[in-house]
DNA sequence: TATTGTTATACTCTATAACTATA
DNA sequence: TATAGTTATAGAGTATAACAATA
C-alpha cells in the first residue's frame, strides 16, 4: 500500500474511519510488537506467550498457576500447556503448595534463571524497533497510560 | 489474583519484571480491548478482524484486497476468507478493477452500509469500558502515540 | 459445595507454500 | 518475470466443558 499508493491515497487511508479507533491502533501496534518479540525470543525456544510465565517464576514470587492465569489473562488450561513446555525443557519446576495442596507453585531452575536473563535482554533490545518512533519520554507516557488500561481499578 | 491476593502481594505483581515491559502492557491492553470489541460486534455477525474490512469498504476508498492486506497487516489469503464471509452475507461486493484486471476492488452494498453504521456505533460505545481509566485528553494522547507505533515512518 | 489443576475438544487466528490469471 | 487473488494446510492462540484431588 505505502509502496505503490500515491501520497493523496495514503492520506485517505490515514483518514479512514478505523484509523482513529483506539482499539484498531492498539491491535496494529500489538501485532508489530508481537512479531518483534517472538522473533527475539525464538533463539531461546520461548514465545511472547511463554516468556512471561518464566519471567514471573524467576521474579521469585512463587506464583500459583491460578495467579498466573489471572495476571496473564489466560485460561488456567492454557497455563498448564505453557508450564508443561517450560518444565519439559528443564526451565521451571512445579512444587505443590504445602499450605494448600490443591495449588502448585512455579519455581525456576538454575537453567531457567540463566535463559530468562538472556531472553530479557533480547526482549528489551527488540522493543527498540517497534517503538523507535517514540522518544524515551513518550515511551514512559505510553507505558503509564497502557498500565492503567491493562490493570484497571482495584488491581 | 486481585480477588484473593493481599495488597502487598498485588504490589509485588505490579512490580514484577514484565509489568514494566511496553510489549506486555500492549498485549494485555489489546486483549481487553479485543474482548470488548468482539462482544460489541457479535450482534452484527462481525468480529474485530472482519469489521475493519467492511468499514474500509464503506469509506468509499474502493480498496483492493492487496491494499487491505497491507493496511490491516493480514496475509492476502486471510483477506480472501474475510471477504468471502462478508460477501456471502451480502454486505460487500468484489468488483474487478478494469484498469488492472488482476485486482479486485471492494465496495459495500446498501445492507453493508447500514450494518457498518450500526456496528460503528457499537464499537465506539464498547471502547468506553476498556479505556474508562483514561480521561478524554489522555485517550487523545494514547491515540497519537499508538498511531506513530502502528504506522511508522513513510506511512 | 467450591476451588486448583488437568484433559479433551472445537474454533479462531496466523503463517506458508503452491497454484491461476493477468500484467 | 512479477503481481493479485486463491486454495490448501499446518501450527499457534483462545474458549468451553468435564473431571480428579483437595479444601
């Protein structure tokens, strides 16, 4: 489109009804960020979906699967599959919570910590590309605004 | 998590390593917005994925499928499926571009225009919920920043 | 009786390659 | 030879219901 379109035609696209929609801009921005993130995580055998699970385990929060599901906005059954994968590759371990034996708490292995640290570097470096159009101050503003959208009210 | 967690534990989650990631905040915000959008569009038989196709046709741009694919960041083969659905329900028509008979241009039917106008109202109304934490001015700022992320440089 | 994790299933979305018709 | 649209297919993401173990 941008390659072949005339300037005036491109302007028409920008002025289209959907271009002003916050939800549309959010979706397109996310698609770009998602692609960059998955690309950056590929060498580590991680994805945008699985990386936060590992990262939260490595934060030492000892999260239960239920807590992960709520925080990551995933169905509990999806968390099972993500952890199965991470555990199968020796990056995390399930520990049954002795205070409530229904719950399983996620803890990182030594290898998991190592991979997570490297992956984190890669993710932060990869963010540079999709958000290159924004200054550091603008990224700060964006993060603050999105933070309130992502975690409304009581959270 | 927010229901059962103690305040201090919730604070730990907010301070977790992923919570500061722009890409994570973007993904979670988008998930909320997406859910609200699909909910709002359900009565019209549309989805967040198909609505923009109809809306762009209704803007009178006479977009080709290739242009739609680029603008919506979809593979051309996905656009085929989305248009097949809209065309099958009598909301849009494919017209072969006489200046380049390879291209097909998308135009709305009368029914398509009617549905699109109603759907647009519903989408805008539904946006209120996910972005309720932001003032109108802040939404404006967010839209401007996301616009530059979504359409970098030459676009 | 309610909740955590699990399995199973189906549907949507995304990515890729190969084909056709036009240019 | 290159491009627009199409078909087919596989893999990733999402949503739902039912079940066992524990509370």
